[in-house]
C-alpha cells in the first residue's frame, strides 16, 4: 500500500495495511519485552520514527542550500521521494528514514532523480491505473 501512492505526502507515511501494522506491533512488542527496553525509550523512539517518517514523506521542497546541507546527515523529503519513483533503479535507492549515511555507505544513495523532481513519476507502474485512493482497494491490494 505504501508504495502505491502516486502523490507522496505526509499521508504516505501512514499508508500501511492494518495487518502489517498489527504484525509489526506484535514483533516490536516481543523484541521490547525480550530486551527489557524501558517503556519511555520505546515511546520516544516511536514518536521520533513517526515524526521523521512524516517529514521524509512531506510534500515539501526545502531551499536547495538547506536541502544540500541537511541531507549530509538526515534524510530530506526530496532525497526520500526518489525512493518512491516508478523507475526501478530509483525505487531501489534512498531507503533511509532518518540518517542519510546508511544509503551512502551501502551504495544505494541517488542524489537526484533522472527526470528531475517535477517530472518524476511516483507510485508503482502496475498500480498507477488502479483506484489507489480507494480504501476498499487498498485493503484488498495485498491479497491480489
């Protein structure tokens, strides 16, 4: 569901199937319990994770000089948006949600989309002709 969104914005950060959320919650809860992590630390991490995910997916264009500086450390909306491109080499890049160093270290960093941000097509080729904004379609989509 997350990558079928043809218009990346803050809502894209929240666009996950309820079963995926439930399974993720179950696994995270088990890991937290096994590690004995403090509840406050886990809550703080989740708040940061969700806040950064919303920032990364925001339909926001930072001034170029600020984006260039920020992306040396953190993932900016323009940097992560490339990951939502329909082009395979771009889709398979810029995976990070917080620190940009991971994509640089693992060779998955792409500075700019080849068609530019204004012309870049987003979503998935196989679903862009589908009613991706329909709740019913989204709930059925993983089972097709």
